[in-house]
């Protein structure tokens, strides 16, 4: 049922509005009836589908092949992974809270997920995880400190790190390869979701 509290209204300009369109109100109160893990998983799938939609548009239209669009694809994919990991973890640890920068750190979230879901059937390739092959523990710590605050949720969300400061490194993007990866990730999400016990 609709909420009794007053609704905050925002004037939105639709991209396309066919003359015969019937407007339907979609409210957040509809989703609040679902459990918290389910809501995280729903958001994960929504972000992943949005990422694939932008990626497909880049493939079909040369004018859409911009770094801004590529960043949106990568950001939405990374955010989908974050939400999926949190939803899965919440399904077995409902009282856990993901606070601070660690709550956006895919390395920490992935490690926590692996602790809770050690069975091989829950495994999947987690993109955007940092890998430090051939480095010593001290070198890894130094690299982590040097690149602190450069998680995908930040790196692909903003065009620059700060005023007049570019993000470090060179980043490339292939829409066709990315779309295949997104489809594989969606398959993993669907497979694991069916194994989870969601209240």
C-alpha cells in the first residue's frame, strides 16, 4: 500500500514520451517489502543489465563509442558486483554492516564472500579484484597505500581524481569483449542466486 508520509516530487524530463504512453507510478515502498538481501540482489541485476545495455549501444553505434560510455559500463559492472557480494553475504549474516571505504572494496568483500561460501559451487570470477603477482608483502602494502581511494566505484565514476589531477594509469576498453564478460557474469549471478537461501 502507498506510504502515508508526503512524497517528495521531482520534475523529471523523460528521454522519450510517446503520445499514447500511460504513466505508471513506481514507488520505493513496493521494494521495501522485500528482504534486504533480496533488494541488494535486485539492484545487482538491475545495474548489470544497465551496464550491458550501454555496452550493446556502443557496439551498434560508432558515435556511442566514447570513454565516458565505457566508464559507465565499467562503473555499473563494478557496482553490480559490489551489490551482489553484499546481498549474498547478507543472506547468511543478516546483521553485518558494510561501513566506510571497506564497504566499496571489492577485494575485502570478495574475501568475506569466500569465507562464507567456501563450497566450489558458489565460486565465480570476481572482476576488478587487485592482483599482485610476484610482489613481496611490503611492496603490496606500499602499492595499496599509493592507490588508496582508487576503487572502481571511484575510478570509473568521475572523469578526474581531483581538480586538475588525472587518474593514474592507462585504461582501455573493448565493447565486444566486455559484453561477453557481462553475459558470463549474469550467468554466474543467476546460478548462485538460485543456491542462496533468501528470506
